C-alpha cells in the first residue's frame, strides 16, 4: 500500500497526516513545534507511521506546508498554507467558497471558486485574532483555554473590548476585572472582538458561501458561535479542523504521484 504524507509545520504545532491510494486518511498526529521545526516534523511523521506499523519506505510522496515548510528537507515538494488549506477544506466540503483559518499565531481568510483560490488576506504580523491572543487572555483571566471556550459558548452578554492589540487588550481586561465586570461578559466580548476582526478581513474578499472554519481555534465552540453571530452565517467545521492544512498537503502529494504517472504514460506513447 502506497502512502502519501502531508506535513504542516505551524508556529505553535506541527501536524502530519497519511493518505492511502484511495485518498482515505490512514493516520495523523499533532505535536508542539517548539524550537526545532525540522525535528518536530520528522517526529510527527514517525508517529503516524508507528500507529499503522509502516516505515518511511512506504511513503510515495511528501508535501510540506506552513511557516516552517522550507525546513522539511525530506519533503518531495512544498506548498503554501493557503493552497493546502483550500484543498483540505474542499476534501470535506467540495462546494466551499470561503475558508476562515485561525491558527496559533496567524489568521487568514481565503476566497475560492470551483476549488481554486481567488484571493486571500492573511494576518501574520501580530497576535491579534489568533490562538495566541486567546491564550494570553485566558492567562489574564486565570482560566484554561477549555474553560474560556465553555464560558464563551454559553455567555448571554458581552462587554465591548476596544483594543485588538494583545498588550493593550490585556490591560483593558485587567481594568474590567478591577471594575467588577463578570468574566462571562469579558470572555464573550473577547470572542466577539476577534470575530469582528475576521469579518472585516472577509469583507475585503469576493463573497461566497458556504464558509468553512479551520485551524486549531475552530475547536473552540465559543469562537464558532461568535463568528456565526457576526457573519450571520452558519459555519462548516471539519471533524478535526486542526489537520486541514496537513490533509491538503497530503492530497497534493497524491496529485504529484498521479501527475508523474500521466507524464510517464505520455513518454511511452
């Protein structure tokens, strides 16, 4: 059985995924990237192989993506995360017209038509509207990320958060706590502030529906709720939104094999 691997090296986490010849997901693994992206990518892939009792020689093609994609020197080819997230989202939802991806330290919105990328906007210069922003706010509120998400998913009211700069927003949250504002209102306000920022990015692109929400932050049901409220649209969320980039990379790896077969066929004609 030939295998095709996709490796998504993000700033916070690294994801590896294996497909078979039929395009079925065989295994995947997620771990923290840390200070050694190349080592993390190799360890992540080895964990996938270990899970199914296979070795590196069973892999036909490897595609890398993410901010650390160029460090994966054992990959066959590399693609941008824009291309890979678009392809991975289309695997689950073929009619997708827009992808919202919120990762650990960046966020992006991608407009698509017939599976092809039309345009995109990416925020990778600051932590605003990313998983890191939520991490800092959770620490300030002395909550876990899981508690933060649960609070946001059931909150009834919000207090407006005026700043999306992580440093200023943290100061604002501390002031709100000192004023006796409930954590529920602060948490929901933070989620709505991120949703409004993402919505402003989306409005600058060709509008299309349905919208697919990917990235680790898409596991946060409170963030899903906030985006749906601000966008006025039901979002589609893959079974594990964190691995969509790696999935797209693996699908592109499988495409490379098909392209090679077609090329060889033409050469023998």
